[in-house]
C-alpha cells in the first residue's frame, strides 16, 4: 500500500510529460479538422520528420565534434526550430499535393489520400535514411545536461529533459492560443473554420489560410517530434504511428476542432495511460500487467465519450448541411 | 629448329588445358546446382545480427564449396529476409521448399520464427535440413524432428546459468524480470524466474512488454521496489532503451542482466554508459575467444568491411558442417544429387567435426552433445570495443535429456 502512495508523484510526472507530448501532436489533427473537417492521417509522419531532422542535426554535430561546444539550450532551440520548419513545410506540401486537388470531392476521398500520403512518407523517410546512413533506427545522442536529474522531495525526481518537454510544450501551447485568438491571421483561421464560403466573401484567401493552418499544425508536430526524440531516444520511420493514434484520440477526447480541448485531451490521456500502466499490475496482484494499459485507458475513454460525445470541451455545433 | 616446335607444343598444351577446363565446368553444371538458403532478419531493428548470420554462411560457402564442385555440383547461396517475423519466415519457408535445388537452410535468428518455419521444412520439405546457429529455445529440438539441428546451447540451461550467477557471484537478493512476450524472450525469462526462485532470490516482478520507446510506466513501479537486479528476456533493441531510461530515471544501483539477445554492439550504441558494467549470459562467445576463429575474423573483415557480429562464426560453422554432410550424402547416394532426407540424416552422422568454434557433434535430437555457455560483462560504451567485452565465466554443459 505504501508503495502505491510513494509512487504517486512520479507516475503523475510521467503522465504529464506524456500528456504534453500528445497535446502537441493533437494540435495538428485538431487544427486541420477545424478548418477542413479532414483527419490528416499523414500527421504522424509529419511528426516523425521533425524527430529525424533533430537526430540528423545532432548526429552531424557529433560527427563534426561540435556537440559539446554548443550551449545545450541554444542547441535545443535550434533543434526545435529546425524540426518545426521542416515539419511545417512538409505539412504544407502534403496539403498542396494530396488534399487541395480533392477539395471538392466527397469527404472519404481525401481521407484515403491522407492514408496514402502517410504510407508514402514512412517509406520515403526509410529510403532516405537507408541510403544516407545505412540504418533507419536512429538514436538521439545524449546531451549531458539534459540527462541530469532534479530532485523534488524524496519520492520524486525528474530529468531535466522531461522538464524541458513540459516547459516548451506549455510555451508553444500558450503562444498558439494567443496567436489564434489575438491576431488577424488567427481570426481568419477561425473564420475559415466556421464557414469557408462566407469567409471567402469577406475577402479572406481561403487557400492561403488553409496552408497557414497546415504550417502551424505541422510545426507543432515537428516540435513534438524533436522533444519525443530527446525524451525517449530511439526513433524509426514507423515511430509516429502509435503516438499519432493516441494524439488523434486525445484530440477527439478534448473535442476535435477545439485547440484548448486538444491540450486537455492530451493530458487526460497521458495521465490515464501512465496511471493504468503503473498501477494495474500492483492493484491486480500481477494478473494484469502494464501491457493492459491501453485497454484500460481506452475503456475509460469510451465511457467519457458516451457521456460527452463531443469531447470534454466540445461545443454543440450545428451539423453542416 | 628446336625453337620451331616448342611454341607449337606450348600452344597445343594450352589448347588441351583450356578444353579440359571447359569440360570440367560442363561436368560441374551437368550434375546440377545445390543451393543453401539462409533465413534471418536482413531489414529492421535486428538486421545487424541477421546480416552477420547471412555473411557467416556466405563466407563458409565461398571458402569450402570446392569439395562439392569436385564432385560435379555448383553451390549457391540464397539469402532470405525473415524480418524477425514468424509470418514472413513461414512465407519464405514455403518458397524455399518449392525450390528443389535447396538442400539446406541455415537459420534463423529468432526462435519464434524458426519454430513455425521448421514445421514447413519438415512437412513440406520433406525433411529439409535446418541447422540453426542461434535459436536457443528448448522447443526447437525437443520436438525430436530428424531435420532440425542447432550448434548452440539452450535457454533452459541459459536461464539456469544466469540465475546461478546472479545468486552466487552477484549475490543479489531480489530481481525484477521483464520480457518481450516473444517465444524466445518470455521463454528464457521464465526459466530464469523459476531457477532464481529455487535459489532463493526474491522475484518482485514479472512483466511482458512490447513497448519500444516510452518505458516510464514500467520503470516507475520497478524503481519503487528497489530490486538488486533487473533481468530482461529479449533482444538488445528494446533492452537498450529500457536500461538507458532506467538509469536516467535514477535506478543507479540495480544490476542489469540479460540473455544472448543482448549480444550486439548496437546495445551500447543505443544505451551508451547505461549498459557499461551490465552482464549477459550467452551461448556464443565473442569470436576472439575461439582460437580457431582468427582466420575467420580476418577473412570476414576483408570480405564485408566490419567485425563479425555475434552468431556469424556459429553461422559459418553451421554452413561448414552442412556442406560436409551434403558431401557425405552425395557419396552415399553414389555421386548423384542426394534427397533432402538423405542430407538430414547425413548431418546426424557427422562425428567430431572440427569447426572454428569448437568440435561439433549432434545428439539424437539435434542438440550439440556439449554446448558452451558464457557470462560476459560489457566493458565500454564504445560500440567498436564490443568484441573486447570481458568473459567472466565459461561453462560447458550437456543438453538436458
């Protein structure tokens, strides 16, 4: 019993780190859904691209011997910025190539195109890395400072990089919220999400705004990719699939199309997963191990969605006709 | 005048030699082709080991095929990529048995793949010989199939060796056991658990996981229980990430132990300093431990540009003993191409084959009569120094009946 209590703060911390990661990825799904009512299945690969850009930069710096010369926080900033740029541009490109030509088509058509883009990108990354490094399972080199641990009381300590994940995710989420609600472009995004036709009558260039939405959603995914790599080290072209699926779930849980909802959904899912994984085995006397975490987490999700079908923060939106 | 006939004579000799060699090569082609297949993961996260397995067999065939060519057969290697997945291994096995020229399979890396694939070799081959350089699950040979053999040790013994070492040398009081839910990983973890319990080690946890990236939910409860030892039954690709994250999360004191799946330089490439000092039990020593393997290491480096991975030398031996058996089978068949069943029975007839990893004899089940087991400690986080890992203990144990 005492074990259950001493573990609690640590599990809470694990869940929060994981939750923020999901939240960052979920934003990409939710923003795109907001403006296009499209589930962008290629988003998990856009996320992975960020992770690969980060590891490529780190490995090149390491090979050149500069890795220890650069101050870690400058390095972190550069990595996240590069990952955001690459993933953001990729997201815009995917929209331009795979979705825009299908703008008028029935809703299922771009969905299939999205799945196709996802497969294409997975294997494109694999092909490139196989030719370039002769390996596509890559490991983030460790940056000594980030591996340091900070003790918070007796039972809990947290590595600096987990703290980095939480702080950078928070900063990005807050700035995104400000951007969408306080700027002109943000207003345009909200207008397009509400009604494309009317928005274009008001002089908004709808295609440009959709591109901007993909750029921002992709950039958030790219940042999440870099942070994911720093936190969990090992990445491969298929790494994105499971986090992508979970983040999509988080977006639905929070209320898809709703930006604060994505954050809340991500954190709730992260906590559910961490707690079920860590406690399940102890509470059931070893009968159900940590591998049942997804079953428990998703069962709870279904229960939540039964009572709140539009998600935790979802508004009742009139069906579009 | 003498100078006149000498060039003519030389020309005549040259023509004769040339026509003879043409005849000889025609003779080689006349009796047909004998193909040897390898099955191992050539892509994916375990490809480092899988490729070493293929390369070892390739080297043996290139070096030793002369004996069969003298008997009039051309020898070819056909590598298959089983991707470490049972379904892919079985699909490949069906393609292998469909090619009548294939008389021998060297493989697999993973017991979970070898088990279903060898059913195909036995039933549809029929009795197509398989020699495994790496499969340690007891079931591989406990089925008593006439065509399935291995040159390495077994997991039941390996689990016991590990548990005994943990108790007697490391003097641990408690252990937390994890595995990857595969036939191999869970199997060896269960043997370790049972033996550890019987030696009086307190097993505080036993969990399976397919997780590859985020081990937080496993490490947090594990850390809270403060085990002296963490045992991971599985492959380095998962274990390395787990060990790395466990150290990062502050499990400074726990010792790490694992089975032969840990044996790859990739382990330290991923885990870095976290893996230094950990132990693993294995059925194959580093190639440098075998005195006969010096030339092999040199040849391997020259041919493939890198050091042999673990199991490469065993794979070389598997192919070498297989070639010897095929030669024997050809002779027994009166110089004709033998059937698959004849090759399988010839393998069991080979006595005291001098391989580069030791003397090979198969018992009635296809296990080596005596197998070596090693306990090895990782000494450096530099992947290039993997081959220099410290051999803490070497044991020679007969396969259980």
